[in-house]
């Protein structure tokens, strides 16, 4: 990062990372997929911002699927992640995009007396719609808010943060989280399918 901000580095070639065999279940289907993890839009340095734009423009135009990933508590940053200048017409290519909100169930741990809340979601549809409404409310530009909230949305939770959740929240959301992770995995598995098959 220091080299990027100082203007010493501007390469856009990907660094290839291979997963060890023991991290993949043997019965998992073999998929010919390349995952490219691009930097987010968080830096204030002009050289860093220019470098991120270059990376995103280079890779997004070739991507079959673009997952915009952000923590649920920081979803107001989604508008910057999508307006990074990668493709001014991204809103017309929505079939290629999806939004993943991580630590989504953890947000509920901030709600006092969760089990007594009247406004808590009671179904998967309500759970997803709750976050879509939050995206609409936290995105300043209306057309971007409408576009973002129209994308497939996957509010998920896993790993340590899931294990650390209050048991009442885990019990309430476990089925939704599992369904969202299954849907997300299915979407990734179909990433190289023709666009018409993705609807």
C-alpha cells in the first residue's frame, strides 16, 4: 500500500493464491472458477484511489459475477464501492451483480431485548427486505439506492462471529442464514452460465 500511495507501484496483475487440498471437501464438485478479490473503496490518497479504479476497470469488464461485499453495519459505504468508476453503466448490467452483507445477524445483537422486539423480522423475506430498506435509506443518490436495492442481496453470517452470537439470535436466524449461503453458493456455481439463465 505504501508503494501505491507513493506512486512507486501501479501493477494490476493478479497474485494467484491456491487453496490447500485439505480445505476442500472431497465430494465437492470441481468448478473451473477464478475468484478475484479486488480492493474496496476506502482510501483517501489520490494515488491509491486511481490505482483502485484501474484495478476495478480492468477486472470488472471481464467478470461473469461481481459480488459487492460489505459489513452490514457499514452498508452506507456500498454506494462508494459501486461508484468507483469501474463502469458508468453498471446499473444496466445488474444480472452480473450481487450484494453480500457480512455479520448481518450480528447487527441484531445491538438490539436490546431482541426476543421482545415487535419490529424484528419473522421470515426470510422480511429479513432480506429489512436490509434492502436500510440500503435505500443510507444511500444518498436515489437512482443508486434503487439500483442497489434491486440487486440480489445475501445478508449472511458465518465463522467466529456466528459462534459468538447470542443463542436467541442464532436460533431465530439460523434457517435464513443457511438459505442465504446456499443461494449464494448456487449463484457462484452458475457464474459462467449465459446471462439469460441467471434470472
